[in-house]
C-alpha cells in the first residue's frame, strides 16, 4: 500500500510510543497532552499480539496468554523491525513465538486462523507491526470518535535509517500516515518543557529511559528550547527484565524451600506464571513497602503464596540497581561532562517508577540537580507517559504542515548547525575585586543564538567597561582538611555514644568538595559605556550569528543609544 | 528566552581607555570554537528555527548531504574493537565448569581483560548473544545446544558485577606479565620489560594514579616515588575465586564450617604469598635498576664533593686567619715604628721650633737693642728695663708662630721709629685681644 497522504485539514493526529515492551497512544486537548486508555483501560499497552482460535488479542489480554498460549503469542518484536536475522537478539522471545529467518527479514510462525486444518502462517515482523499498530489506531479512533489518520511516533536514538523506513512502511500498511519520527529521550524532554508552568532555560538534561528489555540514556543540551543530543548509551543488561529475573529466582527458591526438588523454572508454563506474578510484585513494590505474591498451581498443581518487602527486594536487586547508576554516570562522562554540569535528570520508562533507582541517582548528583521521578518530585510526570505525551505535542504542532514542509524542516540541512564549544560571557568584579565570568551564551548552544543579561554598573556609576570573553568550566576539587589529631578524636568518640554514628560522621568529613568553576578565556571585545548613573544597571546582548560572527549590543538600562559592535567570523 | 539578571557589578572603565565608537574588537570565534551537531527537530522553538533557516537560504542537494556528513555522530555502531576468532575448544566448554573458564576469552575480550570497560563488556555480550543464542541455532535446524551460550551468560554475570569481576581479575593469570628473566634482561630493554610487569601489577592498586616505571631519563624523585609506592603497595587482590565450594545443604554443618575455615586460611595464605611475591619482584627489579646505582654514585660523588669543599673551605679559613694575624702583626709593628719616628720627628721639630723661638726672640730683643731702646744716646737702665720688660711681656703672651711673624716684620728694619711702630702695633693688638693690659705696658704704649 502506498503511504496515505491526507490533506492537512483532514488529519486527525495522535502521538504513539511503539515500545519493545509496551506502547502508548496520546492526544492533545487544549494544548495539553493526555495519554489515552484503551478499551481494557490500559495506558501502558503491552506490545504483544496473541491468536486464539483465529481471534486476535492485543495488549494486556495478549500478555496473559503467555501462560496458556505462548506459541501463538508474539512479544518483544519492535526491535527486530528493519533488521536481518543475523543481527537480532532473541533472548526475550524464548517464552513466546520464536523469531525465524525468512528471506533476510525476521518472521514468526503463528496459527492465526480458526480452522483446525488451516496451516500456521509465517508472518514477517513488518506484518506483525502493522497488525499491532492497526489495533492501537483503532483504540485511539474509538476514544476520539474520529478516524485517526496520522501520528508522530517515537523511536530510540540508535534506530537506523533502515529501521525507520521499515516502521514508516508498516504504519502505511495500517493506513497510518507518519508525520514524523522523533527520538524517545527528546520527546520526554518536550513533555516536561511543554507544561505551562515550565520556563525555557538553558540546561543540561539527562534522560534515563529505563524500559523492559533495554535502557537508553541520553545527555541533552537544552538551549533556548532547542535540543541537541550530546551522548547516548544503550544497554540491554540493566532493564526491567533483569529485575523480574531476580524476583523469579527469589520466589522459585522460596517455593523450593517448601517443595524440595520442584523447580518451577524448569517448566515453561510455571515459569510464565512466575514471571507475570513477579512483575506484578515488582510494580507493587514501587508504591508499597510490601508486595504479595500468589500463584495458583505454580508447579505440579501446588498453589503458592508468599510476600516480599522492599528492603529485601532492594538487597537482592543491588547489582542491577547499581548498574543503572553506573550507566548514567558513563553517559555523562561520554558527553565530556561532570555530574555537576547536569541540571535535570528525567526518569522515563516503566522501570523508572522504582524508588531505589531514583534514590541512587539522587545520591550521585549535587543537591542542585532536579531528579524528575515519582518518588523524588511531587510534580514529576508519570515516567511511562512521557514519550507518548511528547509525541502528541509534536503531532499537534505540525499537523497543519504539508508533508513536504515537514520533510524539509527536518532535513539535515536545517538541523545540522554549528554549536559553540566555549561559553561567551561578560566579566564582573567580585567583592574581593577579582574578575568573575558571567555566562551569557552557554557552551553547546546552536547558532544563530541570542542571549541577554542585565548586570549592575559599579556602585558609583561613571564610565563602565563591558568586557566580552570566552569562558569554560572546570571542576575544582578541594581535599578535606587533614584531621586534627588524637585528643579531638577521642573527645568525639565520647560524645558520639554509639560507634555507628561516629563512623558515618567520619565518612562525611572525609568527603572531598567538588565544585564547578568558570574560567575566563580569550577576550573577544571591550565596550565602554560612558556616564552611567549611580545605582544603574547595564544590559548586555550577544548575538552569535550563523556564520559564527558575533554582535555585541550594550547600554545602560533605560538609556538611549548604547554601544554596538560586530566581530567578524 | 527570559533575560537573566546577575548580581556582581561590572568594572569601571580603566583610565585612558579609548576606542572608536567605544567598541574595541579583540578576538573572534574560530572554526575550532564550534562543532557541527544535529538539533532534534522537535518542539515549537525548533520549528521557529526551521522557518528562519529555510526562508533565509535554499540548499542544493549537495549542501544537504554535506551538512549531514559534517554533523558529529553521537551514535556509534562499530564493534570493530571486539572481534576475535573463537577457539573451537572453547565452544565445547560446559557451563558447569564456569569457574575455570576464561571469561574474557568467552566474550572475545582477550586483549582487553581488566582494561575492558563496562560498555565494551556489554557490547561484547550482545554480540555473542546474537551469534550463539540457542533459539537461533534451533531455528537454523541445529539441535538445541545451549552450553556455550550459558558460558557466555556466566561470563557476563561475573564481569558485570564489580565485586565478582575483581575476584576473577585477582586470579586472571592471562593478564599477568611475568617478571623478565636474566636472559631477557641481558638483551637490554630493562625499562620496557619491567615497565609492563608493573603496569599489569598496578591493576590491583587501591590507589590511583599508579606511578609508571619510567626509563633511564626518569628523575631521582620519580624513581624514588615509584619504589616507595610499590614497597607500600595497597592491593585489593583477593583469592576467594579459588575457594573450594562450600556444600550448601543444611545437614552437613560441620563439613560446611570445616570448608569455610579451610577457605579462609587458604585465602590468607595466598594473600601473604602474593605480598611476598611482589616484594621479591621489587627487590629483584631494584637490584638491577641502573638508575638506582647511578643515583647512588651521584649521591656519593656529591657527598665527596661536599667533603672536599668543606676541607678546602677549612684550609682556606685557616690560611685566611693566619694571613690576617700576620697582617695585623705587621700593621701593629709598622704603626709602632711610625709612632717612634713621629715621636722623634716631633722632638726634632720641637727642638727646631724652640731654636726658632730662641732665634726669633733674639731678633726681637735685638731689634730694640738695634733701635737703641728708642732713645738717642745712651739709654738709661730704666729705659732699657722698661723696653725689655715690654718685650718680655709681649713675648710671653704670644705663641711661637706670632713670635716668628713679629720677628719677620722686624727683621731687616733699621729705623728705630719703624721698629717701634711694629712693636707698638703688636702691643696694641694684644691689648685689643685682651691679652695685655694697657697699664702693664711701659715702653710701647699707644
Ligand atoms: N510501577 C512500576 N514499577 C516498576 N517497574 C515497572 C512499573 N511499571 C512498569 N514497570 C516495568 O517497566 C518495564 C517496561 O517499561 P517500558 O518503558 O514500557 O518498556 P519499553 O521501553 O521496553 O517498551 C517493564 O519491565 C515493567 O515491568
């Protein structure tokens, strides 16, 4: 089928997150994004299809069939789209339909027709995707009361052109126009920035998208509402499935304590039940301090019930939780930055509901970094909904565009631009008379860019120097003062009473102090403003033009005229 | 974008600052000061940017492709650095023997080992999974053989757990670099050979950075630092990886405790052996380290030099003192002689002066006698007495120089009046100076 091309005025648009584990659909209502619940009432819709007696099930219903009908259930297929068999990882498909090699693409064999004699069909991953997207579109259309024609869909940052083309084709076959594919982390940033109370600020944002089978972390420079990805990492070890596995092993062992010799993991059906219930327990532990676990006929007809508390869970999951932290640290390092450079951490994806992960991340960042997760911030958006919301917002922004317009606007000729590597700023004087860098345009800002600051003039006014310089940060590390000896320590032990608190005191004292400091670099220009009134302020504007020439404009606030000059590139 | 307000004030314009239109361009943003990156085409601010960019200029297709190619790519897809041919023997391994497997080799990371980053391990794991997943083999019609796949999973489990990885790295003999043999060392390359030994050994260090071995150009300080660091080496190396399995059924408590104790002792023993090994290695290395010999010689030479210098200084000091004493003695003697001469000269001069005074006095007295005591005819004894009395008086009141001067004036005078005038003037001078009273004078009254 050729790609559908409705006229801009005839479009009904939604945002779609087409995830490897779960998908979501979202629309906008008065400029506010809203995630749509499907007919089952789910906003996180498992990316799964299942066929029973020729009937197609999708989402949570299909997921439940992993126990009784695994062979005709297909899950975790999104990542196979546009790939050949050689390069796929079938690990997560072991408990459902297995991927196969079919003429350079991946396929699944499913019995999707009712007749006893009907042979099973071999369906390409593209066909599976089309069928699944069709179900999503139907659910959204029912909710909106209008046929959905077009969508913005989120994709991982490492989706290749081939994968993107395959997704657009699969959507076309479902009669869905793809307005644009946007990258997942940036959709999450947009979801936050589009809130009415949000202020557009220059900031460095880390988006940790922790999903079911993969975790993707991106460092994003947010500059005047435009986003540039500085570094990414994609991880297939530390994700929700690893936490499920820990609980599966835990409950299997508990079961075996009572039923020696029966390992529920050795039977496919028992394992499927164990997995589903472990995932439920895991989700319950994100909210409560305890979770119950109960499975009828877990193995060999034996029912099993157990409980787990959060502390125990966090202990057995320690290595995975720490893995997430290291992953985030590694991407920041890859971007050439330090944790002190990060202004915001957005936790996105289902696994980001886990309080321990947010708490561990909070611990590695300075207090000034905002950690946007349900357990650390009251105003956080549901991490499972961020990407779909961002996609819906983008869809509403471009739904009036001709598709050629969208193509041209998103082309590399428009998106690839120089980003300055050093900050540009002015020089102020501290109380002690030292020169201090005042950043105006931060590093990693795309050009053209324009920024303005207001700086006080010297107390008594007069002629004022506006010196425009480049600047850079470095991390200053102050080692702790060597501890005072003997007697003061002895005194402290007496005070402290119990040795435990004494120990933690020591730990804290020994910590070195790390701070971010600006260093003044090369001078770009000097401007003089004459006869400024006492107590007055000065406005400094910097324009970095597309050709890297710089225009400086500065004047006393409220005064006419001022000084203006340009540095050619 | 909102305008930001800053609290610290701007400086005043320096005295004498001048620029055309009060603006002084100094630098600029160079090409190196910017990097091409891709802005994500999303959100209202991007759309505004796109509108501006598109309406300002049009790009030819060529420009477009170039723009794309110039952008710094943040996604990396190459696994080129983790490709290694798989040893067929290794593929036959059984997962239950995981303790003896080389986890790095299983993942194709033999050349990285303890240096492999977490990201490399994950990428290597994924690559192996893609190749060896049993479901794929099954799909290809091969029997379900998941032994090597389980080896891969085990290797990843160990290497991605920092604690377990250290335990394995502690006993990863493949990463060891054996100390060079005497024979190897005879061929030279001392620094390279030992350098790689310590580089490898340094992986166990709790402290970082680990100083490098250096070469024959290293400074004494660096070399001392190096050996100090290593003789005080703080190692995280542990040996629990080599533990004997502890039976984990509950019946055999005693047996369990016995194995645990045995393991603890074995670990302790191995740790002690490892420390001894390192110490011996250091001793061997430092014994052959030419730098240490050289520094010692240099230190000795420096010490000797100091000694010689000190002796020379002492000798010189002694000589100086002696010379000084001699000089002083000589000076004293000379001074004494001079004083003696002076004294003698003084005596002579005094005598001469006395003589001169005597002579001059004779002139003075002679002058009045020549003037016949200022009378014509024979002078009466009273007159003579009066004149000579005044002469005596004046002579007594004036010093030898004045006597000489007076004698000078009188010398050669023959006329009595002139002589008298001289005397009278002298008498009056003395009266004026208050040395003589008018009344005392008899002959030379004014
Ligand atoms: N409330 C929760 N607490 C903990 N984990 C959760 C929660 N909700 C969902 N998850 C987990 O998040 C994962 C799915 O995340 P999602 O972002 O939907 O995945 P993907 O990006 O792979 O499609 C699953 O492992 C699921 O168990």
